[in-house]
C-alpha cells in the first residue's frame, strides 16, 4: 500500500453532493477514491499535453500544413514530375 498524506480540501457543495450520490449508487467507494482517480486522470492528461507540446517544439514535421502555400497551380499532384523536374 502506498503511503498516504492527510489534507484538507474546500470543494463546492454540489460536487460533494454529487459524490455522495455516486457513493450511494456504488459507483465509487469514497470521496478519497474519487479524488485520487480524478487526480491520476488529470495528471496523465497534463503529461500527454506537455509531451505533445515538447514534440511540436522540437520537430518541424508537427507544423507541416499549418502554413500552406497558395498559388495558381490546380493540378500539382497530377503533374508532379513536370513541376519538379520540368519533364513528364
């Protein structure tokens, strides 16, 4: 079992009431359990967000397509060789 730390929280009454209903319905066993699960989920999401941010900062491929070039060529994919190598 992991060590526990006791702390005091001030939460909106509506959240406490909703938690009490979830406990009564058997969805969670306690407020402590619900808060621990919610914190783990949020910390995981924050970790993923910071990972995505650091990847985009370091890797230019993540920016591909964010600043498209606008030109009058309407069939570039059909005539790619002509546009790249001036031949078909």
